C-alpha cells in the first residue's frame, strides 16, 4: 500500500499536500502490519524516542484518541515531524520489516494521526509547563 501522489498540475495551484493523507482504514491496515517488536528498532532510532509501536497498535485498533495522545507525548510537533522527519533514514529505515517486507510507513501514519485528531477536535496536553517564557 503506497500513498497516492497528487498530480503536479494540481499541486501548482495550491499549497496542499504532495501525498494524500491516509484515511482511517488504510492507516489501520498499514499499522496492523507492525509486528510489535520486543526491542523496537524504530523507537530506538527515533531521536525523540517516539512511542511508535504503541501508537501503531492504537491506530490498528482504530483508537485515534489514544494514538493522538501518545504521539504528542515525546514530540512537540508530530503534525510537522510526520511530514519532514527523514523517516527513511530513521524509524522506517530501521524497521524490522524493512528487510524485504517493506517498512511500516510510520511518517504517513503519524501525519494521519495528527490531521484526523485535529479534525476530531483533539488537542495536545501540556502538563507541567509552568514557565512564562515564550
Ligand atoms: S521496527 Fe517496525 S515492525 Fe518493529 S515495532 Fe517498529 S514499526 Fe513495528
């Protein structure tokens, strides 16, 4: 399963996405491929140690709210990281399934989680922030 790339003639007319964002069924199907490694290379390679296997499991079970909460825990801007992080060299590059089976498309699922979460009215928690610095 690959994401659909929008046509150039469409993309030159707006500032929309290059790739279509996964819908819930596709994100869930893709997440369900994760074998929940005991020692997950994806998480270990992530500079933020994002809870990747955990939010993949949540999306496989179509629990968007919990996935949104998990993806916002270690990452301040998952909606940005899902798009610009070099996943092919980090989490996806080290995914166990990248050895001939095709890595889980982690970045696309991260983007799906935040976009669908925002649409559903979810907002990140910022517990423990007491500074008045900006
Ligand atoms: S390395 Fe790949 S298969 Fe293993 S937990 Fe991470 S995403 Fe899932």
